[in-house]
């Protein structure tokens, strides 16, 4: 009887362990296939082995990928979380502390210093929190067993190329569970397109070299169409029952209808703090993140450059808000 039970337990264990072993085998053969593709991209065996030799799917990465919380914060809650008083004070200090290099980078790329520092603060709390995941391992996990495996496979190959180019050692390529890397939280594809070696040491180092981080951030925004003659926009108040061209505010916002600023002024739109809107006349559109009864913002093209970085209106408004506190 005891033997029989032991037999049952052993069988049960085999059944339980079976799929795990099969999965590990599959992962190894998947890696072998990936190695071939990496070779074609010019990735050497030594870099491939250093990056992925001991890789296994990371359970936590899969959990995080499958449990991304629904967006439940209200706009005010989100804003208070991202733009704390402490963060604003720290941003102001950083602006002074790094003024010289920020001034040079700001001139070269045409992006105001306060925005460069704001992205740095919002992304990684000024380089304090880069994420603790090994990026090649996290990307391999998502490429092997994720909901968006084709996307992550490309990003993994990009990451391997970055390692092959020697910008960072494989063991130091740390980032978020989804592969956003360094102090600017660039995905590998963004790194390849926008990361800058500002200090000229041959490495585009967005992990440890602040001038590289600042220049990379500014260059990204420049390529996303940044205009340093403009700010991002501002909160506005609308007249009661506001319409323009027969469309109400919510429709104008949803359809992203752009009008020159002075047309909005003529229609009665004012700064939310009661001050006049500027005399300049750039194209502007309404953003109403919490619906018709929530706050209204009139934003310029730079707002769309921020959305290019992160597609969330909440995010872009938080960037704008924090940058205003640094004026
Ligand atoms: Ca460098």
C-alpha cells in the first residue's frame, strides 16, 4: 500500500514537473534559433552568451505583463502622485546643479532645460530608480512567452546590438520589467535611434553618464518635433456653453481640432488662473482628460512631442505641470 502511494506521488510529481522541463527545453531551442538571427545582426557568440547564456524565463516578468492594472486613478490623483512637492523641489535643485551642461545641451537640440530635467525626474526620479531587471533576460522572457512576442523579439535583438557595440556590459544592462533602460527609460529601439554620446567617450551611456542622459532625452524630443519657442500649453477656462464652429468643447477635444491661439482667445478662452493668453498665435488644441466637466487644457505641438514619448494624456499633462513649476 505504502509503495503504491509512493508510486502515485512519484507519478503525480512527474506529471507536475513534465511541462516545466518541456518548457525549459523549448526555451533552449528558442534561444538557439534566436542566436542564428543575432549572428545575422552581427552579434558575436561571446556577447550572446554573456547576455543570455544563463537566461531563463522570469516568472515575475510574465506576472507583471499579465496583470498591468487598469488605469483607475483620477487625473488629480495621478498628478499628485507624479508631481509631488518633493519632486518639484528636487527638480529645481537639479536644474541649478547641472546648469552648465543643461545649457549647452538645450542650445544644441532646442529643448528648454526645464523639460529635460522634468523627463529625468518623472522617468527615474533623477536617475535613482532605473529598474532592477536584467534587460536581455526580461526581453527574452517577453519575446518567448508574451502577448507581444514579435515586438519584444525585435527589442531583444536591438538590445543585443547595443551590447555588441559596447555601450554597456551585459550584466549592467538594467531596466524595467518591459525593457525600458537607463535614466531616460529608453526601449532598445529608441536607444539605437536617439541615444547620444555627449561626453565623447565612445559609449552612449544612459545608465551612468548624466550628460549622455540629458542629450539623449533632448535629442529624442527634437526628433519628435520639439519647438523651444513654445511651451507645452496650459490649463484654461472656457466660457459657459462654449462652442466653436458649432462643436462643443468635448467634440473639439476628441477630434483634436487645431486652431490658432488667437481664435481660441476670440472665442472667449482664457488662462485658468485668469491671466491673458499670450499674444503669439501657434496652433493649439483642447485636451480634456476627465470629460466635459473636468479641467480643460489648451496645448501646442510640444504636447504631441511628449505624447510621442508616452501616449498617455495624463503623463503628458504631468510633464507639463512639473515643467511649469521650474520656470
Ligand atoms: Ca558617453
